[in-house]
């Protein structure tokens, strides 16, 4: 992670042990999630958006390739969180919407992704597990030694020996904690250096990384907080800048700017995030220096739609479509606005255009097209909607929304067993395992025993047993 964390000092043996256990638990959660479904079940608010995912993937692809991870299917996952942060897990890079909104240039986000790719390429998650095991062992040994000394002191009525036992336990825990944090700081610096290498290899500037650390440094200065450099999991921002600035400036690409086209896509993304997370006021704040920026107008159209003024929003998005007729995401938003006006057939046309224009063939756009077809209510469109939604799910099997649409479509057709099975999948991938099992059990009653769909329901029913 790029964000740094402060570990509080302990005042007793119990508090010290709790501090280390909390740290171990937090680290285990951060590196132990192996799917988006589990991330959601642990209250990590995942965000799905075709436009943003496409852009961030374009940012990451050359970095991942030059790091030698191009064949490992690294996936970028968006987290709905306002803080500037990112982290890795398995083959996924999680990045907060707050980071995407605050970064004014693509290069800043590319620097973040390069850093996180450094963690993946360096195998830091797996090495950290070893360090966690070592730290836990050190803490347990220290606790046992301290407890033995305290028991001996109590039995012999030697208060000094008992106090010494307490000191041994606390000191051992402190050593374990500092050892782990020192290792994490070392990994962070290694990821920073790897990022500089990746950026140079792909002909990109590292200036964005320095801008990010400057932001952290300014935020830290404003808080007036004094940090013990041995009690944080990341190096201090000023230290990172000092270590990286010479390397960054040595690159022939240091002053290279992002292309105007990429900057425009970045601005559009920021406008969308600002509208969805903070409304019109956030859009105005984000683009206060350039209120006529296309990102500002895009954000304004979305904020207007979210505010309930669908006709005004439609006029604004149509103006943008006239300006960029080949932008698939403008058509996608147009479809959403038309759905709000209960014009399902027109919305389906907009989503179909979006899918045709989308070179990435996003599963999300295809599922939205299927949803619009379903909402028209005609029998022919219902069958077509199921095909479209299933095709989208086929490319994105962890999409709760897709299964939700499928459940509705099957329900309208009167096929309740398959509707219940789709609902079970929707609940499962939302992390609601018990609710998923209820729907799966209900689905099995109407499905042929031993059929692929019956087995699919059984897998969900058995999930809890397997996880134990």
C-alpha cells in the first residue's frame, strides 16, 4: 500500500499483545482475500464501471507487461473509498476511487499502479506471510518467557522478578512488531524503486510518483502529527521523495507529459467519480480551475441525472454525444437516463450503440443492454435479454448485478427455479452467503437432480462447509 499507517504504543502486556494481534489480523486480511466475492464479504465496497475499468486497465497494461506479469491476468479492482490508497491481493490491484479523483493527471495514477506492480513482481505478499509467522512466533515466545518469570516471581514473592517478566513479554512483543514494520518499510522502498524502473522502461515519467508523495507530505504537515519512524509500516513521504527524486530526474522521460487524449479520458473519469460520490458540488470543486472542461460537463450531466432532472440531463449528454459521437460511455449514460424516464426500448437502443462502439466489449454494457431489453416486457425481448445477460456474465462471473438482472428476467418468464438460482449467485457474489444458500436450496427443488444447474446450486449450499 502507498498510504502509511501508524502503530500505537502499548502500555501493558495485554495491550502490547493485542496491538500485535491486531496488526497480524489486519495484514492477514489485506493479503488473504482471493476473490472479489470475499472482498465484498469483508465489507470492501467494490465499484464496477466499464469506462473507469477500461481506463485504469490501459494505465496498468504496459507496466504489468514490462514487469514480466503480462501472462498472469492481473486485474484492477475499484474500491469505493475517498482516501488516496491502493493495495494488492493475489493477482489483483485494488485502487480507491478517492485516488482516481484526487490525481489530476494520468501519470500520478500510473505511478501508483507501477508501485503496486512492484509488490506483485517482488512476491511481497508471500514474503510478508513468512514475516508475519516470524513475528507471531517471536511474540508467543516472549509471552511465554514473560509469563514464566511472572509465575516464578509470584511463587517466590519476589515482586522484582514478576515485574521483569512483564518487561520481557512487552519487550519481546515490541521487538516483533518493530521487526515486522521494518520489513514492510523495506518492501515499500523496493516497490518504489521497481516502479521507477517500470516507468522508464515504458517511456513514462516518474514525476507523478513524486507529486503523490508531496501530497502525502503536505497532508501530514497540516495535521501537525509527529511520527516515530520505527512505528509506521511505510517510510515517511519526505524520506521517499529524497530516495527517489535523483533516480526519477535521471530518466530522459521525467518531463514527458501525458497525451491530450489520455488526459481527456482521465478528466472524464474524474467528472464521473465526482458526480457519483459527491454530486454537482463535488464536480464544481474538482474542476474549479477549468469549469468548461469536458470532464466537468460530463460530471454535470451525470449529477443532473442523479438529482432527478432526467430531461435536462438528456439534453446535456446529447450535447456531449454530438461533440464525441463515437464515445461508447456517453451512450451508456444516455441509456441509464432513458431507463429513469421509463423508456426501456429507447434505452436498449442506446446500450446497443454503446456496445457497438465499445472496442473493449465490456460485459457490463452488454448486461445493461440485456436489462433494458428485459424491462420492455415483451416475450421476444425477454428471451433475448437472457441471452445478452448470460453472455455478459460469461465474461464476468463475479458480477452480482448481472445475476440480479438474470433473476428478474427468469422471474418474468415464470421460470422460478432458474430465477432463484440466479438470485443465489447474486447473493453469493455480494458476500451474503447465508441468503445465497436459502435461494440455492429453493432452486434445487425445481431443478433436475444432478443437472449442471442443480450442481451449481449445491456448490453454493456447501460453501460454508468448504470454507470451514
